[in-house]
C-alpha cells in the first residue's frame, strides 16, 4: 500500500511539473523506472555520440553509467580518468552531457549545488545537449524548499564520497568551512527558452539517487 501511495504522489508531481518545464523551453519525459530511463536515453543519444557525465548516484542506479561505458558511445569517463580535470574540461565539447539535479521546483526551476562547479558549468554552457535524470522525490515547492532539501541530503553525499566534513560525522549540515565542503556552488536555471530543447529532463516516478 505504501509503495502504491508514493507512486501515486510521484506520478502526480511529474505530470504537474512537466508542462511548466516545457513552457520554459525544457524537453521533458516521464519514466516509470530504470528500464524506461534506459530506453529513453538510447532513443535520445545516437550511437557514436561523444558523451560525458557529472558525478551522479542516479546514473549508477539506473544503469545509465553502464550504458555509456558499453562501447556504443565515445564516453569521456571522469571516473576512470588519470586527469579528471582534463576530462571535465573536454566535456564542454561533448554532444551529450548527463547528470541529475538536486531539486526541481514547482515553478520549473532547476536547482544545483556543486563542490567544484564542473557540473553546473557544463549544464549551463558547453555541451550541445544535456540530459538530466531526476526522480520525483526531488520535486519541491520552491527555492526555499530546494535549499532545505540540499541541506538535508548533503551529509549523505559527503559520507558517500568518504569526506571528513563535519556533516559526514554528525549527519547534519553544519554550514561548515571545511576545505572538503561540497556545498560551494549554488546554481538555479530558470528557463531554457534561448536554447529550446537543449536541456532534456527525464523525470522518474521511481526514486533514484539522493
């Protein structure tokens, strides 16, 4: 019963925010689960395209990262690079850049928080196409709620990355001044009407990532 109720809520959120995002120039799809996510990604990205990605638990959990490494594409793999910065800079020339977002508001704003800024930089400018895979649990009411969501999730991301920030110890955001702080670059994309369709958003009813 619980799963059915969450599915009902998440599907409703996806359907409600989709037309709002589309009016702002984003290209939006709704996927039930990882199977549909993979089908959409394969449909959107032609074989042999140059692709890259930001750090994302969602890409791993949906199987998208494995697809990018399958040999079907020319994948600029930041995870396996000896010089990660060089690969992240090369990503600006990619045909497709894939990642997730930290939140999407009901006003159709895309919200990101980065440690280094490579993800927000690439999403904002550079790659010809951007594909964001965002599960419905990241859809929030407004920017204040997005910030609160980021503060809530940050300790888990810090723990996942084996960092020694205060939040990775306490489990709570400390608004720290640690050199390893991952909440440095707050970025909001309000619309994409100057480049309609460049940013493609796959909203998922099933939860992925954090």
